[in-house]
C-alpha cells in the first residue's frame, strides 16, 4: 500500500485506464519504471509523453541512450503516435545520446537546455541502466538521481520517468537506492497463464496515493492500456439492443471482437464456458446475455436455464436492460426455473422446471417455439443448475442429447458452468465444438479460448448504449 497523503498530489497520466485504476502519478515526482526485456517500459513511457502533450498540452522530452530517432519515430508511428507532429508544434523533443555515453557533464547540460527551451513538464530517460554504463564512476548515479532529477523535478513541478532494466532471472530493481529516491515505482512483467501471454503492472510504491489495487493487467495492443474492473450496472433507462451484423459462420456472439475473431458461432454448434466461481453471475451478462439479446432482436427464440446464484430481482432487472417488450418476451423466450422462483417471478414465460422429464419438456417447448417462429431457438443451459437436480450421470445424458439435437437443427446451444462439478466439466468440454474460460485475475476480467485456442482477451464493460457490452482486447 502506498503512503497515505493528499490525493491532489497525483496528476493524470493520460494513459488509457491507468488514472482510473491508480489515480495518476505524483506530480513533480521521480518515477521509476522497471521491467525485463519486452515488458512494455518504452511504450508506457512514450504513452505518458504523448498523452501528456496531446491531451493536456504538457511538453515532453524523450532522452534515449539506446534507440535512434528514426527507430523511435517508426515504432511509435505503428502505434498511432505522431511524435513528429508534436515536435513541429513545440510539444516534444527527442534527444539521442547513443554516442555520448562517456560525456556525462555535456549530456546533462544539453538536457537542461532542452528542458528550458520547450518548458518541458514531462521527461523520460531511457534508460537508467544505459546511463550508468556511460558514467565514469557509478557513484555519480546516486548524485544524479538526487540533484538533477529528484530536486529539479520537485522544485520545477516536472515529472520525470526513468526506465530501468531488470535482467532475466533477477527480481530486485537496479542498484538498491532508486526506490528510496523515487516518488513512485512501477514494475512491468510478462508471464504465461495456461500457455498464453499475460502482462501485469505492479505499483510497488506510490507517494501521495491511496491504492485500492496494486496490480492490474495491461496490453500493448495498439499502445499501452490498463484493464480496469468495471462492474456491470443495470440501467434504469434502458435502450433497445442494437443487433450486430450476421457473421460469416451463422450466429453472432453478441460481441464485436469475437465475431471478427471467430466469424461468429457456427450453425449447429455447442459452446461451453467455464466461469471462475468467484465472479458474481451478474457480471457475466455481457458475455452471455448479449448473444441472447442478439437472437431476440432478430426475432429468433430462446430457451434459458439460468446460472446458479441469480436472484429473482437480478432476473427481473436483466430482462429490462435490453429494451425488449413483454410481448416480445412472451413470444420468443421460455425460462425454466425452480418452482418457487417461477412463482415469485409471476411472468408467463418463466416456467417451473419439471425435473422428472427434463428432455421431454425441453423438446416440447423447443418444438412449440420453432413452429410459431419458424426458427430453431438458441439454448442457454447452466450445467450446474442441471447437475444439482439431476445428478452427474443424467446431466451428461441430457447434455449429449442437446448437442446432437443442436447439430440436427443447425441451431445453437451455450452451456455455462461455474465449476461446481469439476469432473462433469472435464467430460462436457470434450463433447463441445468451442470451449472458453472466463476468469478474473488481478482485479480484471479475462476471456480466452481453449478450443480454438486464442490469446487472453481483457474485458472492459462499456455501457454508453444503455446496456452493458463487452469490449475485448487481446493481451499481447
């Protein structure tokens, strides 16, 4: 936990979602950004300069001791950062010292002149590791951090980021004293999660901040972006769901990125989602309810056996958020629930589940909807709900029946499990066509495909349309 202090000491970085999660960075402070090779240190620091100049009008300087101007500009242009335009506008300056590593005094003088020339409010030194190699006496580094950076930054209200390399196989940061001089210390790391890339930002120290979280996932896709954990909010002023275009393979997933990645859900397929049981059911709405909303908006019917843990009030609120009428629900959906639950809902399309003849009941309702609408219904089935009442053996028989019927009718079935029955999960995932996992790591929701394999996708909840939508971004 960072030191407690005045939150006004933190200034915005402009880096997507960083300020929302961590509150910003200490204004006028010395910030150490450390990590191993390829962890995103340069992109984080460049993003800090770019957004500061572009959004906040704060001029910045990038001091490079390893990368040439041409390399930097080309790499940043690929991320959509036009530093050349910022330089033309007097908001940015790139300083290259690759050939002056042994001229410490001259280097510092030139930096000071450049800072004064554009009145720089943000400064990046890439990297402290390379700078140390260029000093004749390594002890000069501590003097440099104290005088040229720490004192100058504080007195002139200039925020300075220094990049530091952490060699592979080593956990400690640099030379042991940077953490004491710095106002904030951020480490970036990458690791594997089930064979997939995961990137983690750690706030080791934050002077002046009250940190609710010290870690977050991030991605370098299109630039540096932190993934916040935005809870689903059920709107009291719903807008009607806007359907997505029909994808190439048959049915929309209800999520733009998944439609682009997969081509949609193939006709006749069964999709299986494993959910971390620590995720509240209400937070899964953008993943599962949106595909149902897409079906309903296209006048396609649906049969639902809800997730375990949804309350009667949750259920009523979910039905409201997509802007469909009660008449549409009566015509297009059938929801099976416990008898007591169904009685409390008092809705004509919420039916008590007769667990003695589950398959027969599902077939009858499916035929009724299909004959009336002319289309096979999508089925959303809670594996745990079934297993709690049917036992594992009968549940497996029911699931196998639904998979075969789905193929025959070229419809779509989505099976969801909160992993209350791990052995059953292991059997079902071998039967389905597509298999995904929905998890929560370091405060962020993630989704990734097992079959077919996909990168880890960070989830953001966007509600500007009046209903929650999942925005997915690959962690690369």
